[in-house]
């Protein structure tokens, strides 16, 4: 369905809407969560009274999200955030790896730019689930690399493979204020979100400390002696627009969006249904001849791939402290490997 144009006050949302449009016909999971991220970003950028244009766009996105969710009730990539994160993360990492191989082979063209750029945008989508420090670094690097190669192609200069400062790039780094306004807005919004997360984490730690004192002494107050300021353990570098050294440097221009290349390692969004709770099995692990049952099971490649996928979903669940869901997926993977069935 056509969406209204993105208003200037929420211009960074346009990249997420474009990503969703490019994937709607071939990967509905990416399209769904890209538009969800666009809606959340718009609400954060304009938290108070909104213009009719912003309200209209947000309303159209919400209507589309609701309709798509109803049409994909059996798709865990739509209905379950843990499964969605695992699928999009796998897709993003496949694209990032492909782009790095192209870069290492010194294959520099519009497809290389687009692959790096799309990987960076997919990491933007993953931000709504929470990014690890490693993925956060890949997010920044992918966008920088896309911009760097694009600028070199535009100026007729030969790009250099590898990360910034690896060769002659040391003299080409610039201050954030020299970036286009659109990129500055995105970086400042990223900084604001990270600061909000730090504040939320600090507040949670303070509340937990107060509850701990109340449990131990039977009575306490926020000003109780001995309360300590929780450490900053988020591990995310903040981008400071007023600092000449903000921890990561960017080239002067943002990349265009040329035609998207053939995506390697495309991930199908149809995945196994998330279990409602872990299931306990009382099945024997030893056959009548005294050997493990797994020795008598011949697994097909599809069954092995499904067991690997269950393991990935379990890992994603544990990253969100969802032990119940993780146990359910691990039990499914174990039953497949031992008995050849779930």
C-alpha cells in the first residue's frame, strides 16, 4: 500500500520506510519490523504534539502493521520478537559478511555500496530489540564503508579495502558537524536513545538496590546510607556532536540507494511455532542393544538445519533472559538430534 511522504521533521524515518518497501515482496519479516522501527523512531523524534503530516504517516504505518500481523498469525517472525531478532540478525550478518568479502577482493561498485548500506540499516532495525556492542560496531562500520566507497566512486578515487585508518584513510576523517544534516540528525537521535537507555538502566539498578535494602532491614528509603551509584556497564560509545573526537569518524557524504544486489543467504520467515513453555520428555536415551538412540537415527539435512535454527532461537531467547522459551527450543533441538522428531 502507498504511504504518505515522510515529513521533514522526521526525515531519518525515510531510510527505514525505504528498506521496508524494498523487502515487502520477498521478506515480510524485514518489512514488518522496519516499519515498526520507523513508527517508534517517529514517536521518539516528536514526543509531544505532532503535525497532521506526522500523525497521518504514523496512523498509516500502524494500520499496515495491524493488518500484516493478522495476515501472518502463523509466522513467528511477525508474532514473536525473539524469533524476529534471530531471523533479521542472521540476514544482516550474511549481508555484512558478503560485503566484507567484496571489499577484501577489491570489488568496488554500486552493489557493494548497497550491500554495506542495507546491512547497516538492518542493524538499525535490530536496535528496537537491543544491540550488542559487537553488532553496534558492525552497524557503524557498515554505514561508514558504504559512504566511503560511494564517495570514492563519485570522485573517481580508488577505494582502499579494510577499516578506516588501515591505509591512507587517516587524513580523511572529519568532524560530525561536517556531515549532511540528515546524518547528523540520525546520529544525535542515536545518542539520545543510548542516553535514555543508560538512564533507564541506572534507575532500575537504583530501584533494585532500594528493594534489596528493604528486604534486608525491613525498612529503607531512597536516601539510605550505603546506597551506591551503579556503574555504567552498558558498553555503548556515545556520539558527541560537540566533540572533535567522538570515537568513530565518518566521511562527508551519505550514500545513495542504488539498485539492491542479489541478497546472499536469504532467510525464510516461516519458522517453527514458539513453544508456550518447555516440555518435559521421559524417553529412553539408550537402545535395547546398549547404544545411544541417536546412533540409530538417520537425520536428513533439513532436520539438521532445523535443529541449528532451534539452537539459534534459544540463544536469542537467553540474550533476553527468557529462559522458558530457550529451554523449549533446546528441548526441540535435542529431540530432533536424538530421536529424529520433535
